[in-house]
C-alpha cells in the first residue's frame, strides 16, 4: 500500500472512508420519483426478455435429443429454428425497450440530481467553497452523477435479466438432476468468493482514487486557466510539473488497484467458465453407474456449461460498483452539508439602516474581524477604508450573508439579517464585486440577472445610467453580443460598468461596492464614478475603497486596522485628527505625485 499512501499524501486531502454500497439506491429513492414507473416497466420487460433468452437453449436441447433418438428431420429442424428465431427477435425487442426506458429514467434522475446539487450549492456558505478547486467542483457536479447512468440505465434492466436467467437456469438444472446441478454450480461460489475478495481489496483504495482524480482535474484546469501567467513568467516547467505529478499519482493509484485485483480476479475469470471440467467427469461417472443417460448429459453440457455466463454478465455491469458508490457517497455528503439558516420570512422594514453590533468573524479557526460596531445610515454613503488586509472586503461580504458572523449581529432596518428570509435579503442588497464575473451568454442575458423580466427599454435605461450604453451599441451585435468566458473581450472598466448596470436593474435599496474602481483606467474611472453616483441615489451605499479621493464626500468613513475599528468620521475631521486615516491620506496623495523614473527625470531637468 506504499504507492496509495503516497498518493494520499500528495493529494493533500483526507482519504474518505469505504464507499457506502447503498448510497446509489438512496439517491435513486430520493431523487428518482419521476423515474420509478419507467424502471418498474423496464424491469418487467427485461424479465420477459429473460424467458425468451432460454428458448434457443431449450431448442438446441430438443434437437440434440431428436438426433440421439433418431427422430430428427429437416422439417423438425426448420420448425425449431423458426421458434428460436422468433424468440431471439422478440427478446431483443423487449430488451431494447427495457434499455430505452431505463435510459430515460437514468437521464431524469441525473437531471433531477444535478438540479438539486446546484440549488443546494447556492445555499451553502461561501466558506464551504474556500480552498476547493474548480476542477474538483466540476467533477463533483458533472462527472460523478454521470456514473449513476451505468447503474440505472444498464444495471437494473440487464441486472434483472442476468439474475433472472441465472435463477431460471439453476431451478431448471436441479429439476432435471440435482447431482449434475451441483457439479454445474460447484465452482461458482468459489469463483465469486475470489471476486468479492478482490473487490474488497480494491474498494479500500477507492477513496484515494477519488482524491487523486479530483486533484488531477483541479491541477489540469488550473494549469490551463493560468496559461497566460505561466507563459509571462516562463514557469511552464514548474506549473506543468504539478499537473504531471497529479496525473502520475492518479496513474499510480490505478496501477496499485490493478495489482491488488488481478491475482484473485484472474482466478475468478478462470473458474467461472471452467464448470465444464466438473460436469463431464461427473457425468461420465454417473453414466457408467447407469444413473444418467446420454440425453441428460447432453442437457448439462449445453445448459450447465453456460451456467455462470449470466453471473459474468452481472459482474461486468457491477465490477465498478465501488466507484459508483463512492461517487454517490460524495454526492450524498454534499447534499447533506448544512446550508445557511433561512427563516423564509418576509419582514416589513421601517428603513434601510445597516448596523454592525460587536461583530466577530474569521476563516476556519482564524479570527479576522474583532468586535466591530458601526452604523451605515439609511440613504447615506458609508466608506470602509484601511490598509490592505484590514478586513474591509470581509466586513462588506457579511452584509449579504456571503458568510455568517461568529458573534454579534448585523441588522437591516433594526432586524437581524439572519431573521430575514434569504430571498428577501437578496432583494434588499445588491453587491458589486471588485472582480466582476460575467457569464458567457449575451450582454442582455448578463444584465437580466439583475431583473429577470427586464424589457429592452429597461436594459437600455440601466446601461445609460451605468455609462455602458455607448460601448455596448458600438459592439457588432449590441446587447446580443456574446461575451465568451468571463467577458474576457471587454476591458476591466467595461465589465465593471456592466456589473453596475446589473445592480441598477436590481433596484435594491442597499448597495455594497467592493473596490468598484480598482481596475479602471482614468477614463473608465470617471465613467464608473458617474455610474456610481446614479446608483447611490436614494439608497444606502456601503463602499470599500482604496482610492481615497473617491470617498471624500462620504457621510461616514469607517477606518479599519487589522480587523478592528480604528476611527470613524467625515473626511475633513479624520484628516484633522491625525490618526490612521490621516496617514493613509498623506500616503495616498504622496503616491499620486510619484512618477515612474521620477529621480532620473529630475536629474535630467537639472
């Protein structure tokens, strides 16, 4: 197990426990409501196909008896051939219908499961996503549910067929001669005992296999997403090295699983088809003793030699059951993760004052906000400033409950935001992020995230207010322009103005701006400032800012230092006090006067 332990360490995550082999059935019972009738009908059709599968075997046996008895004729062969042909065609038709229905059921289940996961993920606290790579999330939502298709679409109808055939053949064998039946089945328990042992050895490693696969997905996605940075800094070797290591670890765990499986698995495949080696000697002994005739031996050679084929078919369907179960276990774990509390209440709010009362918050066990209290007045502009890492963006993110406070509370209109239903809170608060995210659809589709049913006139009005209409109409397809992934074709200022237009469309009474002009050039910054003035009209505005000249007119400036409240006041008063804000302002104004290669320019002037 040295290889797998190394993979576990390199994956950097705790190896999950053994898979729950009933997890798939639990998901099916919970989310397969619309699929259950189809699965029942599919199983019924598959059972009919099982009966028809036995007809050609019966036909061959009857013809062999006719040959032995000397009653065979061309007409007899022709009639039996037609019976066998009809049974084969009907069996394939029934199995085809069964598989078609089971596939529809499987896709309905996967669709319902993915929707449930998407809805659930949307209600998880942001802390759940911290440290998770997008490749791992993609694998969880896209790849893992897909594994259930094998179980539902193939496992149920074909599994019913295999088990039904095996039971029918077993009963038939014992009905003819129990001694020969025992000879036909004696190797099957041994073979499947070996298989269960082999699967048990590999199932212990499935958790490590999943962890290695998730790490590999994440490393490759990250490598491709960061290609521009990798090229600029000429670090393709180191960056590719991490992805290559993840791939090698994944290959190593697969190789180790193969080593654990092959010895017993090979014996299984040998023994499961070797019962003819028992049937013939036992049959010859019984014939010699006069207790078995030639037709009986022929029956067991024809039927008994294929006794294990249905079980082999069943194994081929379920040999990766551990992987399916682990995928289902991971999905169950995600769906079982506690979501943010949601009262679902709609509360009449007298105003839109936002108040922090002795708020403490942190990430994992590290506290970053320490006993902060202040009030952002109704309809007023409140600015959050401070050195980098002082907790400004973290504090702002607590208002729309991207995270929940550890201690203290935040109120909106005098009501704890945790007592307000999440749907209402999202209607009350709009958030413009520092790093604007745009979806790959059209500009119009991105804007309508703010208001789903917005008319074209409303889109244009919001874009004009956000100073975005001019550049949108200059694009070849205007508002129907496809943005591509992340809106990469637009400048940072243009993306920011689209985000502001989206917030204007939402028309929320509380607006939180997190460094809205951080990536803007001077022209874009001027346009964004005009857009923000439009957005802030008659609303409670909370602004996180580094460019201090943009918040000189704020009604209140809250100064943070290392997660603590340092001072509050208006710009002029804080500068006059000579505290932290005054030092920040002095540094900011001094920085504006610094030019690149300033010393060389001064020396040249002299």
